[in-house]
């Protein structure tokens, strides 16, 4: 041991025995088994709470750290592939409900147990999920072949939309009626309605009169 003014250097000579250094910085640790024992009174006695204790095995959640029969998680740092049953969906897993008990929708290898489309997923042509353009399904524009995720159905005998020409004709009719309505309310509307035109070939037997074509004198 060496003593300095502001520090003390300690070497191994002060210890009774030489310390043994670990062979690995992260030695394997035996995981404690915190699962409920078979026949425990805490099995299937919990209250199901959505998004809290989902994925339980049996009639109800267990009142324990882990569901009875589930696999133990890996403690400490780990490397390698995904671990099924740790509640984390990793590469190669389609689900992970925190246990490896089959029959609850996620099997022992963390793969979905439901057939394609039975869970409202994205299988085309099976359920109300996302359709990928197969015949008979429509998008927002009611086109029989969609592809943008709409699940509505269009009958095979449905008629196409009205031609654009009909819509343009209706629009022109509305504009024409509005113009006629504005003209009828203008100050000179009555005069313009009854004013004779040259196309009627009025004769003028007397100055300023046109008895057969109109009932008002021409200005």
C-alpha cells in the first residue's frame, strides 16, 4: 500500500487471498421460477381487463407474476434470435402475448393461430379487411376494382355512373335559368321583352308606330 498526500494506492498485497475475477462479464444467471404452482388458488381467479391482462390462459387471468404453464423469460442481457413469450413482437414473430400457451390466438412459437382473414386482417377476398384489387371490391370512387383498402362490395350487375355529358347539360340549364331570372328583375326587362326586333319585319304606316309587331312605340 502506498500513501500519498491526497490519495491512497491499494494493491493486492493487503488482501488475505487473491481475488478471483469472473470468466465472463455477463455470466449466465439462473432465472428464478416465479410461476404459480399447479392447483394454486390464484389460478384463473383474476378479472380480465382489456389491454392490461390480455393473453391469459384458462377461464380468467392468474393472480401471479406469470400465467401457470407459461415459459420463463430470459434474464439479463441476451443476444440472438427472438424469444417467444416475452411480450415483445420481434423479427420472425407474428404475435407475442407474453406466454407460450397455445389455443389463445398466439401459439407456442409466437405465430397467429387464426386462419388467414378470420381475424379481420388484410387477407384479400376473405373478410372485411383490406382488399387488394380483386374483382367485386370498390374504392372511394365506387370503381369495381379497388386496391386502396376499401372493403365495400359492388354488385356485379351495378350500372356505371351517369355520363359526364348529362351532368354538363344540367349545369348549363341551371346557369341559363339563373340568367333569365336576373334579366326579369332588371329595370329594362319589360321594355326589352316587348321591343320589336328587325327579324319580324315591322311595317311603319305611321311614324313611331308598329301596330302588328309590338304594342310599344319604337325609340
